[in-house]
């Protein structure tokens, strides 16, 4: 078994600038690297990473250049309601307004500029 050193999700996109704006506006990501084909975002505490890659880039096999499907990203935050207000003001695509779940989370669903489902959850405090 290989030792895991790092995990980074890369989003295949044909809307790099819009995607960068979406994730840096909602979350505490800084732009660590920015080119015409790849953007590397890293959280301010340097513990979380997100890549945005041009889906037409040679590094992305042709069969994987479609819109995202079959997965979603979950971001756990302090207060999903605050992000809902921000998402509304930015006119981001809201799939589901914040609601309490049976498993103890307050959950907001958005769609990113590439069509990926984004789950923003916060623990329900007792």
C-alpha cells in the first residue's frame, strides 16, 4: 500500500476565470498558480487544495473532457446560511436553499460554472 501524501481534486473546465472566481469568492482559497490552462487554489491555512484545468488540455484524456457528473464536492463550513446569502448576491446557481438534514447538517447545494454539484454543509449546533 502506498503512503498518501496529498489529495487534490482537479475540476475540468472550459470556464477557468469564472470557476476561479466562484471558488475564491465562496471559500478561503488563494490563487497559488494561475496560467491559461491550469489554476491551483490553496486554502489560507495551506491544508486544502483545488485545481482547475482546461478540459481541452492535452493532460486531460479526451474521454474525460465532458461536463462533471457522477460526483459532488462537499465543503464543510461554519455557517451554510452565510454562504447562501453570498451565493444569492453573486447570482450563483442555487440548486437547493439551506435546509436541515436528518444526519445533523445544514446543507446548501449550488452548481459551479462547470455544472458540478457543490454541497456546502455546516454542523447543526445543539
